[in-house]
């Protein structure tokens, strides 16, 4: 189960990084002074910070709660460093509970899964 989660996380993160690079955006890892996010990129003056979560039917709720908390924290810390920041929660697959999209919208977090990457590329 852990191996599946790690593989799903890596595959999702790599797919997003590839989509960003194909769109002419440079995906990057955290710098020493930044929090330990999974991926970031910049478009104009805005830094996008992403947390990637592998999810299954059994752990989806817990993983999404964890990821949402992480990306909100990363956004806050980067804003305190003076950046304009957009938070992105990346799920390995679309959540079965549609209320996650509404909640993320209310909090100003972009929720995406593979197949939805255009939401951060346009």
C-alpha cells in the first residue's frame, strides 16, 4: 500500500512537471529558505505552490485534508516572504466527493488531478 502511494505520488508529480515544462513553465523544488512543498513554478509575478497527494478510496479524505493544510501553510509562509502566491492541491485522481472542489474554491486553492492540468497552464 505504501509503495502504491509513493508510486502514485511520484507519477502525478512527474506528470505535472512535464505538463508545466511543455507549456514553457519551469517546475522547481523548494529553495533552502522555502517550505518543503512538492513543486512550484512562476507565471509573471505569481508563484504557484503545489502539494501532491496520492489518494485511494480508503485514504482520500485523510490525504486531501492533509494536503489542503500543507498547501495553505506553504502559501502563507511564501506570502510572508513577499511573494504573490497561488496554492494548488494536486490529487492523484479526482476526489469522489465533489464538495472538495467547492471547499478549495472557497479557500482560493486550485484543486487539480491528471487531466485537469490545463487549469494551471492557461
